[in-house]
C-alpha cells in the first residue's frame, strides 16, 4: 500500500512538471530567427538583393524569413578609430569615405566599414556605445581568427589602440 502511494505521488509530480504552464509556453515559442551571413571579404560577391548596402557598411545576406529587423551572425571586428558625437560634431562628416577607402587599400580581403550615424533605418551594431561612430575592419567569425587578424593590423603600425569587439549587424527591413 505504501509503495503504491509513493508511486502515485511520483507519477503525479512528473505529470505536473510535463504539463506545467512554463513547459507549455516553451513549446509554443516561435523558432529562433535566422541570422544573415556576414560578407567580410569585399572581393567576393554578396547576395543582398533586398537591401542596397551603402559602401561604408558591412553587408550581410538577409534571411528569407520575412522579418522586420534583420540580424547578422555574430562576428569580430577590429575597431581602428572611434569618434564620440556631440552637438558640435556632424556624424555624417566625422568619418570620411576617403579615409575608409584608404584603409580598405591596406586590407584588401577584409571589409573596412564605418558607423557614421545612428539614424532610424541605418545599419546598427550590437556592443557599441551610443553616440559613437567608428571605422572598423572585419576580423572573422571566431575569436582565433580575430586575434590572428588583430596581430596583422597591429603589425602595420598605423592604428594605435586598435581593439577587438564581438558584434552583430542589424537593419530595419521596413
């Protein structure tokens, strides 16, 4: 009799866990949004027919899941220069396209990109402070690739204070 009661209560407990509200909600969650592949090499074609990325942005392939906000896969960038914006600094002019293009000549197979402004609808990045623009270069998908590329950047002697940052690119597709 005692064994039967113990088994009954154990089975009841297991059933409560299985059909608990948190378990039911977990089953109803939508699948995780797909992340777009970063196009880190400017010499290779990138499939981005939905959005025409400006030259100063890092493009990524947009998933085909009809999202409103598209996110890239995580990647590493080497931040070469930062600019803190304030009322006296025009973010469009703080980082010139000529400067970005000159740096691109140094790193032919790694996309050099810039965050000039943070306006609605523009490409944005995670792990970046508000009111800061930057010039960065794609460093890879993994920490090992990024650390190796950081050494390449440092070996040029041109970018004092260059540092690694893990990020994702995001764009509002509406």
